[in-house]
C-alpha cells in the first residue's frame, strides 16, 4: 500500500532553535499533504494543509510565521518549527491522500516527537 | 462536518470480539464513515470505510444501520497488539477534504 515517510522520528532541540520535519510520499504523488499536532493523551489537531506549488492553508490559531510549510514537489512537504519553545514540544504527524483514493482515506507518517528544552 | 461520539475507553481480553460504536446523528447524505487505528507514538492507520449496511475486510467489519446515525466497528478475536486508540470519522468522500479527529476510543486488550 501507499507509504508516507516522516523524518526525523524524534528530535530534541534547545529553545530558540529551528527544527525541520520532512514528509515524503514514497510511492505516490501528493498534491496535498496535511500536518497535525498531537499533545499527550489528546486527539490529532490539524495545523495546516500543504499544497504543492502554492501557499499552505493554516487552521485558525496556528501561526504561519512560526510553522513554515514548504511543498516544493509532488512527493515532499516540510514543516519548520521556527524559534522553538518548550510549549512547541509535541508529536507532529503528516498525512497525504493518494491521488484517486476516496478523500477520507489518508496515509499517515509515523510522526515526529519534538522535545524543546 | 458531522460530529461523532464514541466511548472514551473499552477493555477486553484476548480472543474476544470487540465492538466499538460511534454515534453520528447529523450525518449527511453524501457522508462516508471511516475508522482509523492509532498506536502510541505512531501515526493513525486506515482500517475501514463504509457508507451503508456492512463492510468487511481482512482486519475488521463495519456495521451501519439503515438510518446511518451510528456505526459499529467490529474487531474479531482481538489480540494484545490491538490495544490502540480507534477513531471514527464522518465526512464526504469527494473533492477537497480535511480530516477531523474526535477523541477516539482507547481499547485495552488484556491477556
């Protein structure tokens, strides 16, 4: 089946630094990818929709200047957490719907655990 | 988007059949019902999707009554590895879409 690869799986950084997370669709093209954030014992919250070749669409309350999204190709979207602070520590997950698949079926990456010290 | 309601948690033992029910009273005519499974520290995984009656695949069955106001995910003979959070999502199946996850059901399978 379709595979979405997310890297790194875990990152620890100092407060104030920036962290880049990559999301790749390995065997299909994805014009749209989604980025979620999940805090402990909570559900996934959609942060933004990444669109290939155009600007990302951010959900209400998500700072676009803090969470930079780039979707430069049909198989790669990146999320950069700029000037990270401890409150940004969370589990970040990307997903992509394969072309032609029913839209409620998406494939998810394994997630990135971000810990900001 | 139709709101969904699921039990917060369920307990079961290995070998038992587990049925998780999801209520979606405001489901629209073109909405599909989709279930995902999430293990700790992993991304969700698609399990099954249906529109009406019954759908079965190698992992689970999905039962949807005629009024479609609820659905039941059935996991036959669960094992310890089925311990996970199960999410029920409801939404249209064409065009542009985002997924809205509710709180899900934490299923704990014990020996």
